[in-house]
């Protein structure tokens, strides 16, 4: 494959993997917490939180990217504070691409994890609570192990979505080779120049392979989770 893909194409593939892994790993703890809150807790504003989580699925990706630029740009209050305090810069950097990918993939992750947590029998958690187990102990020893296939499925779906993210990313961090040019933006760039169709096609095949592999793995894990819950 090293001869099949050119240096610029490999650069886009490796950067996409870096961005997607970072987005998935950093958003996973938050995704588990939000999914657990939506599945188990009753609190004011729950529907508002649910709407905010799923908002990136409904909004045009360009709008999400523009909101990120207004929020995390160097001249924005939050973006300027992060740079002055921690030296963090998101706009036009690969870290910004990871942030955009994480936000766009977050709804898929939360939905898969929430369904897995809701499938766990609450009676098991209540029985452990009557024996004096703490909430954290119940969560780590009962809820998470039983919902683990769903957690893995959510992470895989988020990774696949992050690999294909384009609209919010190119709006927020532009298309800079070696810095923010992921597979989708590289495909877009190759299609803008004469003779770039073959390179674009190769990257399309890579995208299709990654997406199909992710869907296949998530489907296998979802079936295992269903059998585990039903006791079959």
C-alpha cells in the first residue's frame, strides 16, 4: 500500500487517523457520562441537554464549524483565554480538526452508549445499592461491564464518523496540507486540480474500507450485546 498511495495521500490518511483517535479518546469519558445521565437520571433541563447533544446531527456542518470558529478562534473570548492561559490553539490546527470531529461524532457515540446502558437491568444496580455498594462501585462493576459492547460500538461509530468529517472541519481549520488536511478535505483538494481524480479515487476507497469495517464491527458487537442482555 506504501506504493499505492502517494506521500500527500499517506499524509492525509495518517492525519485522519490521528485526528479521529484523538477525537474519540477525548470525547469517550464525556460521552459515557452524558449517556448515563440521559439513561438513568431525571433532572431539570434533561430534554434540553438531549437536544444539544443531537444538535450537530441536524445543523448544517458548516454552521457547526462557524460556531466553533466564533467560539475557539484566537480572537474569540474563550479561544483567546485558552491560548493566553494554556497555550492551546484550535483554529487552523490539527487540534481544531480533532475538536470539530469530536463534536460531529458525539451524537452517534452518546446514542449507542445510552441504548446500551438502558438495556442493563436496573434491578441489578438497585440490588447492589441495597447491599451498601456506592454509586461509583455499581457503575464500574455492574453498569460498565454489562454495557461494554455498546460502549465499544459507540466509540467505533464515533471514530468512523470522525474519519469522514468534512464540513465543520474545513470551515473551522481550513484545508492545510500536513496540518489540517484529512482524507475528506484531501479528496476535495484533489478534485479541484486537473489529473487529481486518481488520487481522490484512492482516498475514496480508503474511506469506504474504513467505514465498512467500522459498521461491520459495530454490528457484530451490537448482536453480542443483544444476546448478552437476553441471556441467549
